[in-house]
């Protein structure tokens, strides 16, 4: 059996270790080949040659957005050219929208949830001639319906063998970022212990959080630093800072490695961290933390099931992080059901306050996009919202902005509201260009700030065409486009 693992192109610049397929590859007991379209200039040609081998099984990891749009036509072409090829989709998008994936002519099976157990069992079923759908987490489209087995229990990554970095050309993945000249990524936990009802992580892990031990995390970081020259690490965990004791142990363990790092945390959780832990994180090189501030409207926060997060908590963590020289990166999800106009107005006011108190804080602005969870999704469905049930639907122009949370297609947001949020965002990022964007030169930043200053000061956000033209011409990238 010939096994190929494929990481489709994710965005224009995405030099990140393909951990989703590497974590599957490390548990396979048969030879495998990895093709990464993010670093290989002729990936499709190589992929086509590999898939021409009889008995090939192609595992494809798929995130929504650019990766979905890349993977779909490629897999369709491969299935047409090589009818005996078996195509298996896994990852975030198939775990949420399995039926839409499985019914497509370019997909034979989907894996819902963690793939480390499902992939080897699926290969054994294919080799033995038994029904793959009996494997936990595996589904397919059969007789006009989606048939599948529930996923197996989730395991921590450290329970499996080490990630096979030695099989990669690691120089291709040493990315220059805001954090450092040689940035690598790592995933040290599975899931998230919270149940925010706008977050699709809940669909996959149902409130479970399974962390690797601190000493394992330290060992990985030290290996990346000593063997591959890493000077920065992005922790892509859904919530790296969920447990203070573990965070403090990791910080102490990597102190002295001269590695800057970034991770995602929860505001109210980290407000409970001791001053000693904050100091340990700063000494260990913590440079930035991604926080879900979500909204400046208390009613919207309550509707999100944010577990007691208050607007004042966001203001306070902004001050705490600044005192320790750590940049807080605040993500906002605007245009929530209920009263979207109030939500947008109160959130933009909070963003201005945060920038006033700490100009170094970073701001990311999304528009609320429904996920299939009780709560706000019920309001969306009641208003006529529905997900596409085919990949062609997901690939249509109507849904192109949904994946990036730029145009959510919700019934309570009109075009004027969406345009207003984008206009505010353009002025905000011209007045305060993201430190994460390395494309802008010093003089370009100064020009943007000068032009945006009167608009920002007086709240003249409407139709900032002069700022948008310059941002586009100079290749400005918003913080969420940095690959974090």
C-alpha cells in the first residue's frame, strides 16, 4: 500500500510545519510520503505521480477557507485521473462538515476528530477488505446518506511517538515573523476546556482539554532550538494558558533558550495568574498572547457563553500585559445576534479605549459566523441561515468571505453594517499598523498613521478609500493573516 499525506496550500505565505499530517504520519507502521503545497513549488505534479501508483491512499488535511478551495479541485482531478485512488479527508473542516465532504466525488472517506487512531485502523480495514466505516471516526457517503462511526476518545499528543522532524527539510519551515527570524510552530495540547458557543472547537472536542506534560513541551522546544536553530515558537494550541501550573513549569524549563514565543489564552483565566508566573513567562521570552475579547457589549458576551468574562476584564488584562512587556492581541467577533448595532458600537468604543491605554496592543476584528452549537446558532437558523450541504456550495462566491469571517451571510447583518466594520478596521490599522506585519517599512507606517490620524481622532470611518488603496498597494496584512 502506498500512503501519501497532502497538506494543501493554506494561504499566500504559510511556512508552518504541517503538524496535522505529521501527527498522523508518526503513528503509521508502513512507509509514507508527505507533499506540502505550502513550501513545494511543483507540489501538484509530484502529487499526481505519487497517486498514479496502484493501491495509493491519499490523506488530506483540510481547513476552511483557502485550503478548502485548494484541496477540492485537486482531489477531484486526482480521482478522475486515478479512479482506483482512495482519498481520505481529515482535519477541522471535515470534522465539522463531514457530510458535505463525504458526498463529493473527490472524497472517499472522512475522518472526524483526532486522526492518530483512526488513520492506521482505516488503512488496516482497506488492506483487509473490511468496512472502513466500522472504524471510529470514519465516515463515507453511501446510498444517498452519510454513514459514520462516532470518533474514538481523544488522546494527548505526547502519548504517541515524537514528531518526525528529520523527515522534513526544516529550512523550508524556518519562517521570519514578528517573533523571530527562525520561527517554528508546535501544538502542545488538544482541545479547549471552555464551551464558547460561537467556537467550532467545541464541536470537535466537546469541552475536553488534554495537555502534554510540561517536561514534554520543554523537550520539544529545546530540540527545535538546538537542532534546528529556532529563535521563536508559535504554540498553536486552542488554549495554551489553560493551566497556570503547567505554564509556569514550561516557562521555567525554556528560560535560557533565547526563544520568543506566542500562544492563545483566556482573559479571565490569565487574570488569576500570580505575579510570579507573569514574571516567569516574561523572562522565558513570552512576547505576545492572543486573547478572545470578543465584544464590548456585556449582553453579547453573556450570549456567547464566555463563562463570566466581563468587559472590565479585557481592560485589566491589557494593563497587566503591558506592565510585563507582553503584547496582548485582542480578537473581537462583531455583529452578533440580538442587537448587532449596539454590539458593533460598544466594541469599537472598547477598542479605542484599549489602544489609548496601551498603544502596543494588537487588534483583530472578525464578523460573527455561526457554528452548529446551541445558542446563537439557533437564532441564525431561525432567521433563515443554513450551511451549504455540498462542497460546490462552500466554494461559491457567496461563501468566500464566510470562511475568513469577513462576510458571514447572517440575516441580521446588512451590507451597510459589514461595510462599516471593514471601514473602521481600515482606519484602525492605518492609525495603528500591526507590529506583526513585516511588509511595511518605517516610512510607510508613518504615512499611514499621518493620513489616518484625523479620521481616527474624529471617528470619520466611512469610505476610507485613500487608506485602503495604500494598504493594498503596500501589501499590508492584518494580524490574523500573519499565520499565527
